[in-house]
C-alpha cells in the first residue's frame, strides 16, 4: 500500500483526501468565488506538512488532531485561500514514534517543499522535530497540551520556529489547585508515564502545591505499555494520599484506570487527570471514568457561542459521531492563525510567518478568543475544570463544569526571552 492509499480517517485515504480538497477548491472556483480569486487560485498553493499520529499507540488522538486542521483549511480555501492561493495539506504519519517524526519532517521539507509544518503529538515527537525545523529554518505549529518550556529541552522548546497552541500546566492545572485542595485535601500521589511531559508537568504542579501548603506523598513513573499495576495500587493504598494526580497516557491510562476501578479504589481516592479528554474518556466508558476530575482549555460541552457553530461544521464534515478535543481545536486555531499571519505579512517566508504570529489574536476559536504571546510563543487560553458524570451516555452529558477561567496567561517560558534562537 502506498503512502497515498493508507487510510487516515473514516476510510478516507490520503489520495482521496487530497482529491476532495482539490474538488472543494474547484467547486469554490466554479460557483462561489469572485473572479479575482478564480484567477488567483491558478497560483501555486501554499503547502503545509501535517505530521499526525495516524497509526501506533496514540492513533486514538490522531483523528481529532488532523480533523481540526483539515476543517480549518477547508474553511480558509472556501473563503478564497490566502493571498489568493489555496492551502494544500500533505500528510505524514508519525506512527507515534519520534524517529519517524524526524523522517517525515525531513521528507516534507526537503522532498515535498512545504512552506511550514503543523502537528506532531507528544512532547517527545515535538522534541524530535525541533532540530529539523531549526536546521531548515521552518515554522512548526505545535497543538498539544504540554509541560511548558524549559531551556534544557531546546531546540524542542525555547525555539523561535516553534509556536505552542495548547495549554501548559500553569494554565491547565494551577487555576484549579485551590478548589481541589480545599475540597478533597492537600496530599497528592503523582503517577505518570515515563517521559518529558509527565515529569515536567509534575515539577511545575509541585511548585504550586508547596506554595499552597500541600505535599507530594509519592511519585512514580511508568514505562510505556505496562500491563499490570498491582504494586503501584498497593503503594497508593498505603500512601495516605487524598488526590491521585494522573499523567499516564495512551494504553497505560486504560490499563491503570480499569485496575484502579476493579480494586474499588475509586471509592477511597479522588482522581484528577490532565490527559483524559473526550476520546480517552469515551474509551474508558462510564463505569470506569465516573467521578474523575479533568482540566483542559476546551471540552465539546462548553457553552461559548463559538463552540456550537464550530461543532456543526465539524460534524457536517466528519460525521455526527466524530469526536473533537483540546488538541483538534488547537490544530483548528493554528491553521486559522497562521493564515491570518500570512495574509497580514503578505508572505509565506519563515521570518514573515514568525513576525505575523507573534501577538496574533483569533476571536473565532471554539473555546473563545485566544492570543499568541510574542515573547515566548505560548497561547493565552481559557481553563475549565470538569467532573465526569455518573451514567453518561455520550459527549453531550459526559462532563459537568465545576469552574472555569477565561484568558489564562501562562507563566513566562523558562527560556532566553524573547525567543531568538
């Protein structure tokens, strides 16, 4: 099977997707676009390399990840493109492996001659792409909730060519710590997967926890694809913790949570996860997930006026049962904001895109207005704390909003600012 024939979603192959996008462009040219746009669409397209986890351990996240970006590109092209040029997306499957990310990033930049990159999913994948975009001087639009920027992980972070469109812990966790500690107690047991995102997220969370008079009673990091958790469950039982702070990912989330519930420990501990959005919670099911606390910048059930029309457009394109999440929304915002930056600067050069994105605002974001900070390339976003309802039947009644904050500023990136290398 060639790369173009591999399925990406709902049975759509890369070839079919590209044909569909071309057809959309033709339709717009024939029936809806003004004459000057029809002429301009004869110009070469702006080419974007989209790196998404379409296969491998994080495939469950890949559908929303790519769908958010493709929906925005459809909207941009239907409105006439950018500078009169259509946007063309060329997809690369990361296969959930950082070494594949390096191969795909090099292929897209050197062979496909894309103008910039969007995607990668995990911090490990972003860190793998960092040296490539630095060496080639190409922009990477990174969508996933992440650990913040620490200089030691340069060029995966603190990189002038990388822009962050998801929340980091001072946006996703800090706004809700007082509520959780006042309601459930100040003793945290931290369990996470063994890589950069959980470790740095926990470092940042611990700093605020100590400021508020709390403590970490224990902290464990689990290798990927661990099937059994008996020893960890015994550790938790004997820890005296009030809150299990959860940063496991992928299949390890499912394995741990099912065994945690089967052991009856959901009755004795509060579990707060910063990973289980709509897709993962759907996979866990109502019995295992009920009562869990979750915090993100976006949920499908939020009431912002932008969200309903966004979901209508999303479901019209991808089906009524398709799932959106924080990462897919970040990809949607990234596509629209980079298009605005290119239009504003009248160029697709890397320096022009970087200049245009710095300080860029986007009022059409599904979670409400967002802003890209100029100095450290971190996005100002809302923050929501939700509780998973008992007996939920779908994403419409899955989460109960506990509290929310608009326009949450992250702490400054721990880099040399403004970013210049």
